[in-house]
């Protein structure tokens, strides 16, 4: 009987916290206003990359940023990845509505290159946001 009472008290104690988390997420700005679209495979001086156009579809400029970019296959396995960081003082990384080209390396990742060469729509490009600062306009 005491176990049921303790469980009920625990649930009642967690309800306000869960409601607050729900409301915070409901009214928060999109945590990742970045959308990506495959563009091409490009040879650069650093090697071969699968290039994606990343667009800031949010309403505010993005300043300091740390992103992890992943190219995953249809099973969710990571084929290639890259980190993007920018915290240059005085410079905005990506203005609202603008785009940037970012890529994932393909030289040592044969499966990633084959996927992008044969069927890029089958791949899943994931942007994981570690840090993003929004500029007030």
C-alpha cells in the first residue's frame, strides 16, 4: 500500500515539471531552423565532398554555431560525418533566409560516395545542433 502511495506522490510531483517542459517546447522557437538539400559531389583541395546547401529558414540570423553533419543510409547507419564551427567575432554565420554550402567527406567513405552517386534521395542528411546563437533583429 505504501508503494502505491509513494508512486502516486511521485507522479503528482512530476506532473508540473512535465507540463512546464511541454509548454516550453510548444512555445520555443524551432531549435534547428536549418534545412538541407543535396547539391553535388565536389573535388576540393581538401578532398572529395558531398555538398549540401544549408538554408536558414528561421526568422533570425545565426551567429556562433557548432553543428555535426551526418550522412546516414536508409538503416540509420552513419556513412560520413563532419563538424562545422564558427564563432568569429563580429561576423554572422548565416543570415535569415540565406544559404551556405557545407559538405561531408567522401574520400575514405566509399559507401557514402556510392550512395550520393547512385541515389542521393536514399540518404538522410542529419544536422545535429550543439550550439547556436541567434541574433536579435
